C-alpha cells in the first residue's frame, strides 16, 4: 500500500503580478506537527511557460516566504525569453492533502494597494454536467475612470471555454483558455 505521507500534491494560485511597483511574495505554511516539509514553488508565465523554483524547507508548523520578483530576476536563460509581468503559481510537495497552505501577496506600496490570492486544490469535476461550472464574483466600479481585470488560470492540460457575464446579462465569450488569460473589465 502506498504511503499517504509521500503522495504528490499540488495546490494552485491564480495570480501573481510584478508590473508597476508590485512586489509579489509567496507565503507558504506547513500545517504538520510531525516535521518539516519540502515544497517546490512553481511560477507560470503568461504564455504558460513553467519555471520551477528551488525547493524550500518549511519548518514544522512554520512558514516561509519566496519573492516572485527576486525569482524572476534570477530566471535561467531558458525562461528569460518568456518572462511576463503576471502569471499564476503552484506549490508542489509530497504528503497529505492540505498539509501546505499558501497565499500570494501583491503589494504596490506607493499606491497603497495590496491584493492576495490564496492557493487552492484543483476543483473537482465530480457531479458537474460535462465539466460545466459556474463561479460568481462581485466587482464595483466607483466611476468611469476605474478599470480592472479578471485573471483565469486553467490547471488542466485541456483547453477550457470561459464566458464572463456582466450586469444586465451581457456575456463576453473569452474563447478557449489553455493556461492563463487576463480579461479587462470596464
């Protein structure tokens, strides 16, 4: 029988960004009380290029941080041609599900902006008709000068379709998404 403490696990975060003045930091927490865990942070560029960072040892019931900006500045030549100002991320480890938790904090201190994106397990398609799923969110635009974007990360090897609905029933067809896409709103 396979040892559940050695099962490969992956959790995903939908967004990191380093444009403008943004500093993105991945915070990793080990929930285990029995020992440290080795975790491999993975960055995905906007074109889908995978960049596996050096594994980090997260102490027993402890946390560690990884700078996305620093990792991009030290990217190997094979990745440098694919660098982008935003992307998605994953954390890979061996152990029980939910032994590791994480969040990406995106801080633009000069503009007093902080966005956080939590790492999550991939969504399961069980019980869904043909893989269809509806996710809802809320965004408010105070005035016409305000803009925004929605970021989608596909954690599967298959292309998926997305429809972005807006108030008043308007639907924007984004087409097939293989890895990461960003759609402007407003």
